[in-house]
């Protein structure tokens, strides 16, 4: 099963995000879930402000990704305003 996590940055959390970055990065690399791809998301306008992040998981089930998400330091500490977990059926690639 492929699950996409789209996480939207909470406003006013830049300092907290910086302070937790290494812990968040370590979590992504922890092996707690299989990550196929991961990276930040930006606005498409000229300013290109960071808006959040996308993580694509190859998971046995949704519960695996839910556990991973719940333990992410950015989620635990409210750095993300909103997180969506969506099943994705890849058709090309």
C-alpha cells in the first residue's frame, strides 16, 4: 500500500521547527516506516514560501503510517498545522 502524507506548516512555528529539525530528520531515517520519497513543499508563486512537506510511504497498512506520524517530533510539538494521510494508487512510474 502506498500512503502519501501531506503535512502543512503551522504559522509562527519557525523557531520550533529549527530547534526540532534534527530530531525530525532522525525520525524520518529511523526505519520505523519505509519511506520511498520525502521532501518540502513550496508555493508556486515568485516568493516560493515553504508550506509543508510530502512523504510517500510503502506500508503494510495505514496503521503503520499512523504510528510513524504520531511519533514525528514535528507532529508531537505542533509544528504542523494539519496532516493528511492519503492512500495513493500509482498508475505511472
